[in-house]
C-alpha cells in the first residue's frame, strides 16, 4: 500500500514562524537601527525643494551608483549651520531607519556640512552668480558714505580685539557717538543675528530716543572659510542690500572676502580701517579748514583787486557830468522861453473872449427862473402841511381805538371793580393759596396802588367737605370772605 506524502513537510520553510506585515516591518526597522546606528554619509543632494509645510525637509543623497532617502526634522533644520541646496555635495550625520508606510529605509539627518573646502567654494560661487544676476552687486545701487557722521552703528561681537581696536580708532580720529549691536559672528544662528542687527538699525526712527546711525559697520576678525561662512548666508546678504543706511563691510583680513563685501556700499580691508573710513581725522579736518580759509581769503582779495581795476578802467571811459547835462539844460532853457510867450498869448486871448461874452450876459433870466421856483416851492409846502395833518389825524383815531380796546381787555379795569392782583417777591403772579409759604412777602396791587404784606398762612376753608353732598356749593354773602375769585 503506497503512502501519501506529507506536502507540508516537503515545502521549504514550512516550520518558519508567521509574522504580520507590521511585525516584520518593525523587526527590519530595529535590525537597521541596531546594526548601523549613528553614521556619516557623503553624497550629493538630489530632489531638494525646500522645507515642507510642516517644516520638515525631504530629499535624497546619491552618488554615481546608489541613492538613499533623507529627512531632516523641523527642530534639527533650524539648528543646521549649512542649509541643504540642490546639487550640493555634503557630509550628513544621522541615524539609519525605515519608514514602514512605504517599505523603504532612510537617513534622519541631524548635522550637515559641505564635503570639504572645494564644496564650500563651489557653493560660494553659485551664490555669487545668483546675487550678481539679481543686480545686488551693481555699483549704481551703492550709497556714498556721509562725510561727518554723528552716530556710527557697529554690528560685531561685544568681546574680542575687533571692537576695542575700532573704538580706539574712533577716539583718535573723531569724537563720534558709537552704537554697538552685539551679535555672534560665527556658529549656529550667527547669520540670523547679524541680519537682525542690520534691519534693527534701519528700523530706528530719526529723532527717536535711540538715535538712528548715519553709517553702519559690520565687522569681524580673520578666520577660515568656515569661520566666515555666516557672512556668505543669503539672509545676511539680502539684509545688507536692503539697508537704507550706508554700510561698510569689514569682515576678515585684506585677503579674505565674503558675499557681504560685494553687496556692501564699501569694503574695508580690516575693521580698524573701517573705523578710519567711517569718520574723518580731526587734525586733518583742522588742516583742511585752515587751507580752505587761506584759499578763501586769497580768492576774496584777488576778486576785490580785479573789481577795483575793472572799475577804474570803466570810469575812464565814462563822459563828464557837464557834458551829460549840457544838452538837456539847453533844451530846458529853450522850452522855458517858449512857455513864457505862450502863457502871455493865451491870457490875452481869453481876456478878449471874456470881454465879448460879458456884454451879452444879463441877470434878468436868472431872476425870473428863481421867482417861478419860489412859487412852486410854496405850493408844495402848503400841500405837505395839509397831508401831514391828515396823516396825524388818522393815526390818532387808530391809537384811540387801540387804547379803548386795551382798557377793556386789561386787568386794570378788573381791579377797579374790587379785585386785587397778588405777586410774590420774584414778581410772579400767585394763582393758588397753596403756593404761598407762611412768612413770605407779598405785593398786592389794587386799582389805586400797591400794598406790601406778609403772609401768615392759608385761611381755613368754609366750603363743605365732599361727604356733604355732591354739587351743593354754599352761597356766599355779599362782601363775605371768599367772594372774590381769581383774575386769571
């Protein structure tokens, strides 16, 4: 009898343990992290598009044969001394791990640096070409330095020989006011501090509590290319290009150069030389002023002498005063003689005309006209008198009618019938007894005069109360109390 073979025992790996996908991905992740841990990886950056919206960076490192995915978390990216750029050859330090979501391994970068000085120089040249294409290095946009700055702003480290040498140079040359904005000049975050200092000086208001500098100096001592790299960062270059205050770059020694040197308005070979460029030398100013004063006095003296010579030469060409007035004087004398003869002839002619006209003149027409005017004036006077009398008579009749109406409507006629008008001290009419206060002064006006009185208080009313019947009012005796009503 043939036996049926056991297929489960014949299949390879039939006895291997069974994993889920997550378990296997986790096992691979632990194996990579335990097997490699922290590594340094050299390669070229590929596929870099800047930080993601989350702040993380994703790209790849490659060489001529292989490629590995890379990621820089947001917290590590802010601490990087060198930021990643497309095509840049770098040395990355980080940990090897996997991303289970896509079954791929990657390096989590914690530090990044260019792969040697050659890579730094290549990056520097690339940035130089980029900024030059934008016109940041053009001479036309550079601003002139002020001749006599009152305030000088310095961006440098507060410690070290640089600031001491610069302050010593200012004390020897010119007593200008110096404002120091302390920054770090190398290391992580130094580029951001330098850029913030340049923008901070530019943000100061003119005439404010802190004076706005007339010129800026960005200074640092010498060092290697890596030491000076902060002054090659884009944030520093753009802050210097945007500065409205003239800026002098004094970074490194005379043989060193950075991108801020190319964008600054002036580049000093050393920080001490930058202080000399920023302000003039006091003794040289005095010497120059004395030379200018000497030149001014000489020029004024020569100008006066030239004017004097020219005046003498001009005076010799002028005619004499007698020659100038001789001809006008002769014309005046001739006009005077002609005027005398003309006045005499004119007077004689008018006298003859007056004699002819006076014989025809007579006062009778004037007297006749005056008589007629007098008669008309008397007629108009008589008419005006009659019209005035008529007008007065009409106005008198109207006035008498209004006076009679006033007497009939006025309160004086009522007073003549035995009534009285009572007023308080303020001259206001009293209409109700309740408004009178005991002891107050009253003014009682009768038909024939006024009486002053003092109130003792309201009298007791003789009227029946409400419970004595509705509508029954007791009749007052003639001349009795309460027989007089209100006038108004």
